[in-house]
């Protein structure tokens, strides 16, 4: 048996590791785990820092081919944070039973209600919940009495930090000054904000830029053309008051963060600054496992634990077989489709809180048509992984990569992209911590694989740099910024 | 071989296929030999020539698959330029290179590549070389007192090479100088260097000046106005400029300054994958005909097709030929 400790959070790790080893040996002695099962057993101890997440205390991810036949690879995941004395034995037994070939599919699913089939995380139903949240943000906030921003760690977006904004304004002004000196200043200076939030950052940024411009009498401010893009009309509307003093410069547009170029191709090579805060960590993602020189794609299936199914059924007076159709109705039509809005919203929150993801591992070579995000393919991924650990699990950050690659062509030759987000910048980090997916309010988030972004960017003609956000103590965000590669 | 009116050609490079990129990287990783890579390059050149001829171009190049980029192919051959061969992670990266002493006069060995092109091409050929100004910008100069002095010596060495190419049968040569647009203040000395490069070279010589195409993106933006009147001193026959992506506004400069050169008219945007229509190409040519007679126009893409997928590059060339034929017909040619 191999026991992997995947976190630096040492508080209870020792005790849990001891418990796991003792429990497994006990189960072997009792004959509950066969010696050959013991030999191939690999247990991963994680520390899931998100209070709301998609994991059970013990879960199992088995290898499978595309037909669903089991492969020998199998990982048992234990969330050290959730472990309480005495819970491991049942958890491990249940996990082992789930992957026992003699267990019937009905028996396997007796403790859960699957909401979908196994598939890529990026197409999972959980993203429909995410989308519902952003399109119905106002309703959610009203119901909870709490704004999205207050759910963020620290209760405020790092994107609004005044000194960070002042520095950003100063850098941009310097760029324009330099371009003017070289007689290259375009008549219209385009700035794109992807994911506008409440519009606060852009409002503050414009206030400061106007002030600096007036102070230095450079008259750049009237040249600015501000594009505020978001896929939610409701969010765009909510951002307008924050930039009301600069309305003449601003355009609000529905824009797919995954492909800004689709909306803005007429501005190819013309945008001087593209900025986003906490957008990449909320774009569709998936994970890949590297084990013994082979790559496995982590497929997921969303489900509700049976205890929650019972509870939701009682609360909303729904028989178990009506819960899945109600979930789909909610996701397609919103809260009103479930009788009244308040009831719909409560149902939404109950389901979202309960939802879990189970996993299986599919050999990537069994998926010749695997849709790699733009800028990446199997050969490139192999190249990138050449110096990476031989045994680790990492995010593909498909949505972030897609957005990134579809944003770069918009940049003016002197333009740059700035992304403030949570990044993993070293593959080894994946062996020292958990980086999502987790739940944040009604959304889900994963850290962004900065290593992949950096490598893909190089092939696209940009160097990517990560600067830790030093303006707020304890902030986990960094600022990705691009420079042109010669 | 007589060329039709409005002859069509490429700027130089053809699409670099993904499989060839991977094989080049394999070579750098020592997983295939130099001999194998040379054979692969030969095959890729033949394929590029064939594609151009099938697309209907009147003048073909070798497509430049041998060149990892427009700089290293030349600097590697320059005696006196020291290359740090460990400095490259991906084949397309530039080597770090430095000059620490006077460049000796020596052959660069380009004739073999030209002869290969000549052997397999059934159409008129053009051979392209990167110009001294561009090469100078990529070398760390630790010897010469100025960039101009370094560029001048590069021009002297390359002048000898251009003469060798002419001796081997080259009739059309193109000098690529994309860095002019990034450093317009260099133009006065860059033109002197250019004239040293082409002095006594008995061939039709064009200069390609664009706004950069590194990684398929422009490196600079602006107007070709900076070229005038300085470029009028250049002793070349053709200026090859990009107009498809940037629009035709700068065509007026040809009206204003009446340069003696032919115009290599960029009619295909090489920075997008959408394939133009023949009508769009014809429209670009008609616009240029308002300024210049057809005898003074050569039709070609804005820049090299290096960064486009092969099928897109091929379709763009075919479209360019079709669009040109529309205008030839209108001209009764």
C-alpha cells in the first residue's frame, strides 16, 4: 500500500495517517481487504481547505476504460480535515465495496443519487449551477443577505485595493507617455475588463487615471475606450452605477470570457490593456493524473448523498424520483419553475450545498478525441510535463487556457494582459496542497495552473510572469502579466 | 520565363507544419540526427514548392522550412558570430548570439539551398534573405563601435553571398527588413547598409518591410510614412509592403512620393485564419491600380505564411491567384 500525504497542513496529519494505517491493517487481518487489494491500494490524504466542497470524507477514484471496464489503478482519497475518530473504517469499507467488481451497479449507487453520467468536469452539471448563480446573482444575494464579495476570503475583492489600482494607473500612464514620445500613441486607447463584478475596480481605476491625467496635463483620459465585458447582463447592469462618472467612455457588452475574440475580433491587435480579477478560477476546468508515465483524465459524476436526498425530499415535499427532474428544471428555467421564487431559491441552495462529485480515471490514450484546450495537445502536454513529478494530479485549467489564448490576439503590440487570480506556479505545489474544485457561495472555483499558462503563452509569443499580490497581507492571489516574447 | 502582368508570389515562408515543428524539436533533443533532419527539410521544401505551383503562383520560393526563424538560419552561418546553443528551449526561439571581433569575409553557404529550389521548381524562383538591419538587432555587439558599423560589415559579407547566388542563377532576390518599422530612427543608416548589401548584385532586388510577424502577431503599429523620403535612396527595384491587414491608406504615399520602385502589394492577411475571397483580393489590387500602373505591381501576401496551418495557407494562396486573375481579366491581360 502506498500512502500519499498531499498537504503541508500538519495539524492532524500524523494522527490521521496513523489511523488510516491501523484501520487498513485491521481490515486486512479481518479479511475485509484481500492481500492483493492491499498491494495495489493507494491512499491519498488531502486537506480540503474549502468549507464547502465536493468531497466525502472517503471517496474512491477507480481506473476505467471508455467502456466502463475497471483498470487496476485506483486511488482512495481521504479528506484529513473531515476525519473524526471512528469514521475511517466504514468509509474505507464503503469505498472498497464501490470498486469491487462483484458489487452490482445498484448496490454501488445505493448511498447516492447520481445527477448525470461520468464526464469531463468542464461539462458537468455543476457548471450549470455556477451559471445560474451569475445570471441570478441579485436574487441569491437578496436571499442570503450577503453579497458575493463578502463571501471572498477577507470579505473584499483584492481587485479593489486602492494602492494596487494607483500603481496600475501609474504604469499605464507611463506606457502611454512612452508611446506618445515615440509618436505611436493611437488616437483611441482600448481597455478591456473581462468579468466586471460590481464595476468597482473599473470605477476606481478611471477616477485615479483621470486625476493623474489632469494633474500631469497629458489629455489621455478622453482617448480611453473602456470595454466592460461579462456574460451576465444582470451583472453588467449592476456595474453601471460604479462607473457612472465615466459613462461616455464606457461600453458594456455581453462577452464570453472563454472567447473574447469572438465578440471583439474587430479590435484584434488594438487593445492596450486587458484586465480580469477572479475570473480564471471560475472558468470550466478538469484534472489530469500522471501515474507511472501514463496520463489519466479525471472524469466526474455529480451526485447527492442519500441522506441529503431524504432531507431535501422532506423539506420540499418531493419524492426521491422527482428530485433529479426538479434540479434540471431549476437549471433550465430558474427558481420560478419550482412554484414560487423563494421555494425555488431554497431548493437551489439545498441541492448546491449537498452536491458531491465522484471520480473515475480514464486513460488519456483511450480518448483520442479528447478536446484539449486551444494551445495544447497531447504531444505538447508531454513536452511540458518532461520536468514535472512523475506521479501527481494537476489541473488542466481548460477554461483559463481557452480564455487566455483567445484574448492574446486582441493585444496591441505594446499591450498587456493582467489577470489577478489564484495560481499554481510550480507543479510540485500540487503535491503539497489541494487546489480545487471547491465551492464559494453559489459558485465553484479551482486554482489556475499557471505552469501550463506560462508554457502555452511561450508558444504564442508571450512571456508570463506572476507577481504575488503584496498589497494585502495574507492574500493568496497573484497578478499574472504578459510581456511580449522576442 | 516570361511573367504575366501582376505576377503572384509569396513573401518567403510557407506554413510550418506541426509535425515538422515537433521533428525540429526532436533534433534539438538529440533524438534524430542532422542527416535525418536535412532529409526531412528537403522533403518539406519539395512539398512547399509543389503547393505554390498547384495554387498557381508565378514565382515560387523554397517556403523556408529549413529556417527555424528568420534570424538563426543566417547567424548560424556567420563566421565570427558566436552562438549559445544551449539558449534555445523551443526551435522557434532565437539563439543568444554575440559578436566579439571583426566579422571575416566568408561564404554563408546559401547557394546549396537556392540550387535545391531551382532543381525542383518549375516556375520562376525567388530567394529571400534576412537583411543586415534585422540581423544586427538580434546580435549582442561587443566589438563594433555602433550598430551601423556592425550592420555594414554584415552587409559586406552578405553582398558576397548575394553575388554567389546570382552566379548560381538567382534572378529575383528579396531582402527582409521587418525591424525598420520598429526602429524608424535607424532608417538613414539602414538604407546606406542596404545599398552596400546590393552593390554590384546583378538581379532584381526587392525589400520586404512589414510590421513584424513574430508568433503571427504584429510587433509594431504605425504608418509607412516613416519610410519616406529616406527609402527613395535605396538602390532596389521593389518595395514589398503589407496592406491587407492594415488597410490601403499608405498607398497614397506612392502617389505623394512617386518612388521608382515596383510595389509588392500585400493582399492577404497572414495574421488571421479566415480565408479571403477572390473579390477581396481583387479589390486590394484595384485600389493599388489607382496609384500605380499594373506593370509596377507584384501581388503577394502581407508577410510569410509561417504561422498559418497548411490548409489555410494553401487556400489563401489559391484565393490570391484567383483574385489576381479577376483583375487581369478586367485589364484585358
